[in-house]
C-alpha cells in the first residue's frame, strides 16, 4: 500500500497500487509541455493496446508560470483520472521541479533537462536521468522541438510506450511539413535515453 | 453529414470536443453560444466544424440571446444546441422555461464548474443539478443526462438530441469541468450506424392541424416554419390551437400534458448503470465524474470484504426513484458522493423515505478521492 494525495485535498489517504502508470510532465508555458502530454496519451491510447487519460493543470496560475500535463496509462479501465503519486516525472523548468518533485513515488524515475533544472533536493530513493534536451533541439536548428527530444528520452528510459507507438503519435500530431525535424528530435532524445539507461544499469551493477 | 466531414474511428479527444462531435453526429446544424470556461472548447470546435457541414455557428452577445437563438433555429427546422457553464446557465433559465412551454426540441450543454456566481471558473462542480429541475419558474419536468467520460460526452450528446426530438423539449447535458477537460480515446461509429431520432412532423392537412394537440404519446407533431402549417406559439398558457387562454382550466390541462408526456414515458429516458448491485449491502449512488472514484471505491471495498455496489445515473432527470426504492427495501444504506453540498442526495432520501441510512459525501472544486468514498462506505456498512 502506498499513500496517495487527493487532488487539492491536502490530506494523506490510502489507495492500493492499481496497475495504473502515472506520468507527470512539468515546465513553463510555451515549452510544449501540454502537447507532450497529449502525444504521450495518444501513443498509449491510439497506437498501443492500452488506455490513457490525459489532464492538464488548468487555471489562471498556469498562464506563463509552471504548467503540468498528467497522463495515466493502464491496461484496464482508468477510474481515478488524475495523477497523484507519479511513477515518472519529466521536468523542463526549475519551477516545475520544485513544485512537483516531492510527489514522485519511491523508486520512481526523474527525467529532467539538465541545463534548465538544478537538482536541489536530495532523494536517494529515486532514479535520475538528465538530458540537455533544449541544447540538443537547438543543435537541430529549432529549440521549439525540445519537448519532442524529451518524448524520445522518456520513451527510451521509461518504456511506458514503445518506440513505434510514440513515433506514430508524434507524426499524427505535429503540423504538416515539420515531420522530419520532429523525427530527428525524437531520435536524438531516444538515442540519448538508450545510452542513459545503459549507463544507469552499469552503475547499478558496479 | 457529408462523409468527408464525419469523424469516425478512434480519436483522442477531451469531453468538450467529444460533445461537439456528438452534436454534429446527431445532426445538429445550428449552434449559438457565448464562450465560458470550462465550456469554451465546445464553441471553438463548433466554430470550426459548422461551416464544414453547411451548418451555422453564431457567437451571441450573451447567454440569454443564445438560448432564444437556438429555440428560433429549432422552429426553423434545425437541430440546435448551445453550451455554457453555471453563470450562463443561470441567464438561460427564463428561456429554458420558454422552450419547455413552447415545446421546442433543443440541447443545452452545461459544463458545470464551482458556484454560486462566478465561483470557480476553472474547477469542477456538480452544483447545478437542482437548478436544471427547479431553476426556471413554474412547474416543469426536466430531462438531463450526465456523462462520466469523453466517450460518454459523445454518446450522451447524441442521446440528448434524440430525446429532445422524441419528447419535443429542451434536454440538458449536465457534464462538468473534469470530464470536459479530460482527454481519452473516443470511438465514433460510422454516420449511418448511429441511431438518430427526428421530431414527428404533422401529416394532416394544414387546416386540420392544431399545434398543441398531443397525440397518443402526448407530443404534438411539429412542423418547421415555412412548411405551410399555421403556428401560434407563446410562453403564455395556451390551448390546443396555441391561443393564449389564461384560465385555470387551460393551465391544468396544459401542465398536466407537459408533465405526463415525460413522466408517463420516463422508462425511455432513465438510464442506470449497475455495478456489483445484486448482493450489495451498501450502494453508492453516483453520476458524472464522481462515478469514477466511486467505482474505484466499490472495487476497494469488495477487496476488503465489504459488499458494496454502485448505481450510476446516466440520466439524472427524470429521477429514477423506483430503482432507489427497490434497493432501499433490502440494503443497509446508501452513499451519495457529490461535488456540492447535497443535491441528488435529496432525491435519494425522498425515494428511500427513511427506510435506511443515506449518507451524503460532499466536496468542492475537486473530485473525490476513492479512499474518501471507501471510508464513507465503511461507515455505512458498520
């Protein structure tokens, strides 16, 4: 049993582990965080044999400040549609990291843009994976695809959806004419993720 | 709908967008509204989609005119809809009653947020259930449906149109911010395979037509303006000819027919989902987004050996009191989780009539966590 926080309730409550995988993506407005959540949910729902529910932080405070996308992925029907204690968190801003990192469940994976997020808090019960996503995107010519780099990284590191499902969801979503750039970004993130995982597993063995 | 503009197959849509697509699939070709959080996405979608299907989208100056506009469009022969949230729904109340009195098929979507007044524009609420039944003056029978997912936003919007056409009355889709802004897979059947209902048109000669004479089903046939039938329609109490006759006899006859055209046929409207009810000791009565944590709570209770079940109301009005009464005779109690201070619970209590415990579990601006509902189930089970 793990403790779960009800949305906005501010009280600890219990629920059993129900097989849902909870993913939280956080950053600031304009980085494409919400679109990333939509693409991830779509990859699970439309391009994998899974179900997903996608929600987003929604309110006046989200404009220009921290924003988050919440995705639940499951093999079964999803009852409670909000992320309470994520298995995976992806941060592209310091603000989002500071706001949401404590929710990450023990043994969870923390993915972050290493140029934008400084890991201030010590947590030894989680796995950390950094990537210079925005820098890699700039190398491809457009920093706007940093979120797609991150989706590639997420796919390789967390394996919540497979490579092809995420690729299909990206191509299904991005504007016509931008497919090549987005695929390059996706592959850049994915390759970085494969290396990170190898490195992480090697370290764990040592 | 022209085939190239009909969405079919599997889509990843939020509840608001699914609602707009449901309306289009149901044959809605007129939308008038005033954008309001959290219903804005419906208007946005309609603004894009209506021109594609040769329909009309109008952004009105407010919700009062929006409501009037869809009544007029319906008299013009179109299936029409508006979408709003609490503050707009309040403004629509007078002409919602006009639609009921003139017997105009149309659909009002209310994506509920926290109230009263401006309240919580961006956060969920379920506070408009009683307003749907009692918010307009006079005696009315409401028809209201309550979806729990984007898929049901599609399905129940289609159903709302079918019921509006069948009963010749405004139907309310009472959804909420959580469902409206949640994105899930929505499966849309091909256009020909969706069952659609169209209003009954008069077949008699125009000189024999009485615009407010109900037939066997108490619903008068409805021509469109320009069909050649002479129409008088008014919000005043009227006789079969539509003439305003402000006497108690006319009022009694008219209101009786308006009530019975819905209540005598309410089995066509009532739509309950039963989950683990057969041997249940404690029954969670739920609707809309609250159904989802409720279902989870029922599963958790069963895991703990408590015989819990769930009765989910996909139609809130007319209220399915017989189903509650039947359960009340043999269960230990009811739990009614709602994102309000107690509305549907009053109807449950009315049906239970003191036979057994009815526990309300309220919250505000958020949905219940399953563990809260589980605790309430445990309390009632003791």
